[in-house]
C-alpha cells in the first residue's frame, strides 16, 4: 500500500459517497425519500471501490470473491425497494431474513459451499443486520460501528495477504466514517441501510476467511468483529439509556482490538509483502 | 601368461565398464516422455518498484513431451501452490486473489498445438497458455538441450525463455502504482524420461 493507492482506492469511493449524499439532500429532501439518498451513496461507493481494483463485475463472475460485490448490489436494490414502501419500515427482522437468504445463496466463496456454511452466512447476516439496526439509534451510532468493524477487517485482510479485500473494506470503512460526519452535519433517515452494511461486513469477513487457507489470521479473529456487533446490540438493549451508547461501542471496540492484536501478535513480523 | 592376466584382462574389463556406463545416442527419437518434476524448473522475474529484478520459482512442474516426426509437442502443468520466493508471506500474497488466486486456479497450463524446426535443435512451438482462468495463444522458441540414453533410461531436455504480460491474464495488482511491472520474464527448463 502506498499513498497513491490509498488516495485512489479509498479516496475516490469516499468522494463518490460524500458527493452523492450531499446531492441527495436536495433530490431526496422529503423524510420518506431520505433513506434512498444514503443507500445510493453507500451502494454506488461499494461498486466504485470494487471496480477501481477489479473492473466492473461480470455475471457469472470470473472469480468467486466477486460474488461479494454482486451480493451487495442485489441487497442494495432490495434495500432501495424497501425504502420506497413505508409498510416495510417496521419489518426489520423480515428485511434481515431476506438479506440473509440472498447472502447464503449468492456469496459462494471457495471452501464455503456446504449447507453448514450457508447456514452460518445466513445467521451472521441476520444477526449483524439486526444488530446494526439496534445500534442505529441514533443513526450515527451505526456508522461508527460499521466504520470501526470494517477498519479492523481491513487490517485482518492485509495480514492475510489479500490487499484488494483490504482496500475494499478500508474504502467502505472510510465511507462509513464520511456518512457519520454527514449524519452529524445533517441528520437523515437511514432505513434499510443496516442491511447493506450487514452484507458488506459479513461478506468481507467470510471472503477473508475463505482466501486464507494457511490461517495467517486465526479463524476466530474473522468471526470476532461480527460477534462483537451482536454483543454490542444486546448491551445496547440491556443498558440504561444514559450509558448504552458508550458501553455498547466500548464492548465492540474491545472485541475488535482483541481480534486485531491477536492476529498481529501471532503473525511472523520478519516477513514482508509487496509494497 | 602372467603379464596377460595382470595387465590385459583388467584393461579389457575396464574398457567394457566404460563402454556400458557411457551415454549413447537413443535408439528411437519418437514417443512420449514424462516430465521429471524434480529436475524441471520454472523461474519468473518481475521488475520491482522500477528498481531491481525480483526472481521466484515454481517447484512443481509436470506434464508430457511427445516426439513425433522429429517435432516436439508439449503439455506442461505448473502447480501455483508450489510458488517459492524464499519468503512465506510473499508466497501467500502471490497465491491470493491479488495475483494467481491459487484456490480457484491451482495450475498454469501450456498445451502446444504445432511446432516447426527453426534451427539446430531449436523449435518454434505454438500453443495456448492458461493462467488465472484466462487462456491466451503463446508462441515460444524451445531449445532442445539434449537427448540421451543412460542408466536411467532415455531422457531429453528442453528450455525456453519468454515474456508474459500480467494484464493479459487479468492480474493487474501493482501495475498502475508502478510497484510491479506488467511484463514477467519466464524461464522454463524441462527434463523428461521416456514413459
């Protein structure tokens, strides 16, 4: 990773997400249409982050890890549809169930084709999406969670010698950070966005795990950030309103730190990668 | 008679041993040969950061060479998992989807379709190379490095040097940033024994 690559692979998706979000303030100004602006910003930036490295994805993809972006795009279109119909707003579990089924069917990474793997992916998307929804109160809370989780997954991907995935999750982490800042500047409705982030987060973790056959990153380290979201969401529900934001994010950060530090400590520091 | 025993007989025995261990020309130059993975090599080099040439190798080269009407036909497979740069983390990165994606595309394959003699023990071999899930035509100059019959049986060897563009095989990591060159120099040296 050099500054030019960071500017290109992370800076451009952030610029796209920020630009589209700001434009959507005018085009989707009504409360009903506001979530569509956020969804388009996140979905398009994910596509740009992927296309900058691998070009536009083809169907069927030439490599199995390209299913990550194709699944994100399918969930993106579903999330856009949900945001158009007000009766879907309260159906958080149903939305997460559908996202889980889509991910379980389409996210076909090497070595994860068994029924058990499909069930694990389904459950992870379900719990992470619902967990993120719980952490969406207030909305910037969810962006902080997505920002830190994707940043830690980016570090894990780098440790697993998968730089393209590291750039993708790093870009989506930076997009989450930009969304957080924009949310503070101008609060917007963010219905269904948790599904998109849920699939991106689970997709990055499962993709990294699939392409790390030598376990340069311990298997549990890939799951820990996802488990951390669920733990944080439960803590958010159980704690007193005054402390729940701090406690839930604190617990999540502990999980992320444990995952990253564990991985770095057990890695072989004398070895080097391409720059 | 004593002189005959101590001088002539040992000399004759020695000469006969020398004759049996010496390499002789093979009786037939046609037929199929199996590539010897231990004594065959595939080496590649790439320009790193616009400065030095970085070399790596593949330790597992297998396949067959067929000789028919004096012309060779090749089917060579290189196991991506056998990549060796003397650095385990670098090997892991080269096996990842950033480069070869060894999990999905575990071998590199060259299958020749025709060959013609272009000089003394030199052949222009036309075929197709498959790498990273992409198949492209490739023409290489193969030099025959030897064909002998010894105590291991009938053996032959070929060597070639050629250049590939990584971008032709959708392997673009590091090209735009200038970290790694697009073109890779490849040297393949094959040794094969009669099947």
